[in-house]
């Protein structure tokens, strides 16, 4: 398949996900991906496929929620000529197209009972019949399924078969919501900023303190997709070389009320975090240059990064005494100049 986007993340929650992806990639068993909308389920399915022995085979996605049931059956399993009005020729379904590769069943919770039975049989013995067909077809396709509905609740409501759930969910990866990924939000914001700025040719480099705070405070109901969209919009909206909370459409009325005037410490923290994030972004994670720019020693820089929980922005491949100029959180890629921090 074509180049798959890298998954960005250094939080322990995402570290565990990356670990699972590497492990399940080596097997041929079905995988169930769950998580809120925009948490990266499809990207994860692609990441598993490209790390599997099937990577040279096709990756075939199908959204079970977006297609009416009658059509879905033929989309998935194919049909014989004359199987229904309009079936003028025989057609292979997605499962057959995915032979030797992976089929990605998105929104699997939307499958209606009849198709659940057919899918269960395929998972059990790898066989099915095309719509209107008698011939038993055997296909070698790995199934990765995703859902953002609570399948356990669907089982209780008799809408989803328990036996299918257990077949699909032997290997289960839960994608955490963005709000549970700590500083990954800022890290991804930097990556997306660089991507969007490069794509648009606009000279936008960093975020204002207010924008950083707003991103940290926001709950991101649309998760990574929302972050990516807001950053792309902000790059278009930005008037200078910095993105403001307004550009991100994250301005809240009571934004600064938590830091009253007497809280010098809180103000200092805000300013320092902003400067650190900005400088690291500007210098592509080269901490020697960051320290020089901010006029602090490297040890002070490390102390501050730790104090503010920003140590995840420190490249993992250098020690505090290293001054290698090639080390950076945002390593220069061989393929493209876009930002490449800690990725899967
Ligand atoms: N860890 C990540 N690093 C970088 N980009 C990510 C990451 N996770 C998701 N994305 C990006 O966020 C967007 C949404 O991801 P994806 O489509 O995989 O989510 P999803 O869980 O399938 O969403 P939905 O439930 O709405 O279908 C995509 O543009 C994807 O490339
Ligand atoms: Mg999806």
C-alpha cells in the first residue's frame, strides 16, 4: 500500500499502543480497534498491515456503517451474475479483493445480524458464498475491525452477537482519547503545524503561550482529527508567524481567570512553557541551540523541561551531556523535510 502516515506519540498510553501494534502485526489473527472518533483507528489498522507479513498484499477498507445492508453484503462478499436486479455481471467482494492482504471493517458495530453470521463463519473457517452463489469461496484475508460504539452494550441490547465479538476481539487495541495523552497534544500540534505550513508555504512557526494553554485545557472531543483540522485552519487564519488561540478557535472567556495577578509563579510557568515549546519547535529539537537561544545552560534547560512535564520533548537518543547537533525531537527526515518526532 502507499506510504502510511506515521503515528506520533510519546505518552505512556501511546507507548503501550505502539507496543501492541508491533506485537499483533506478527500474527494473522483478527484485531479489534476501539476508541472515540478521530483517535486513529484507521491509521492503526494501516500501521498493523504495513508491519505484517501481508504488507505486500492489499489493504482494503470498507465502512460497514455507510452502506445499506443489501448493498453491503454484495460489497463484502461479492455477487453472482443475476443475483439481484442490476447484477448484470459477477462481482468480487472486498474480502476476495483483500486476498493475501488485510480487510479493514470500519464501524463493524453497524453490521446487521445476517451479515454478522456470515462474517462469523468467515472468521471461523475462511469461507463464504457470494450473494446468489452456491460455490463456497475460500479466501486468505486478515480481518481488522474497528468501532466507536460500545460493543458490550450492543451485545446486551441484542444488536451484536457475543460469539462474533469474542472472535473479533481476541486481540484488542483501545486507542486512548487525546485528552489522556498528556503532552502528545502539543507534540502533534507541532508536527501538524509543520506539515500544514510546509503544504501552504506560509511562514508560521509556533504557538503563542495562550494557544499552548488553550490546547492543554481543551478536551478535544474530536481527538486527533480535530487537532489536525484546527491546526490546518489556524495556519490559514494566522496573520503573523505564530498561531494564536483565536486562530485555533479555542478562545474561552475565563481563560486567564485561574491565574490571578498575585500568582507570579503561574505567570512565570506559562511564559517559560511557551518559550520552551516555541524554541524547541524553532530549533527542530536541537537542545544545544535551544539553550543558547534562551540563554540558559543545558542542565537548566533539562531541569525546566522536567519541571513542566515537557521531558517527553527531549530526544530519547541523547543524554543530558550530549551536544550532538543532529539530535532532535523533530528529526530531519530523509524523505521529506516535515517534522518527525517520536513516531511508530
Ligand atoms: N497518533 C497519531 N499521529 C499522527 N496522526 C494521527 C494519529 N492518530 C490519528 N492521526 C490522524 O488523525 C486523523 C484521524 O485518524 P483516523 O481516521 O485513523 O481516526 P479514526 O479513529 O478512524 O476516526 P473515526 O472513528 O472518526 O473513523 C487522520 O488524519 C490520522 O492520520
Ligand atoms: Mg475511521
